[in-house]
């Protein structure tokens, strides 16, 4: 069986696809804040940032996170948002995001 590019480390690994619409003209500032603050914060908590993309034509920012734990992604995500580390961030992505779509994904071997 061929392994996909995003090979998960265990059967417990879950992924989340996050699709954000960013306010017009704010993508560069959003990416810098996301890269500097959110990536490090997520990784300190145990998430892995798998990849990120932009679709500049429609002000779209797309990224994928993974979580490998028995409690599952949703529980870990709730704990992350309640954590002192997340609450102490000086930068807030919410004012940049005009719409979002979040989807939990499970890897399909092929």
C-alpha cells in the first residue's frame, strides 16, 4: 500500500482543515501574525501545522493542523483555547477573519 504525503504517526491522528476568508488588503499582516504567534502556540500545545496555502484572488487562507492523542482533536482544541498559553497571546486572528470553515478529517491510506 502506498503512503500519502501526509502520513500520520498513529491511528489516533486527526486533521483539521481550516479555511478562512481574510479581510481585503489584510492577508500579509494576517500571515505574519499567524506565523509568529499561532503556529508556535499550537506547536507548544502539541498540535502540528501540516501545511498552509493562500488563494489571493479570493482572500482565502487555508491550513491543516494535526493532533495525535486519545482525547481527539475537538477535545484538544477546546483545551488549547482555554489554556493560559493561548489566552496570553498578544495577537488575535479574529479581527482579520471575515468567514471560516472548519472540518475534521481522517487520513485514507492509498
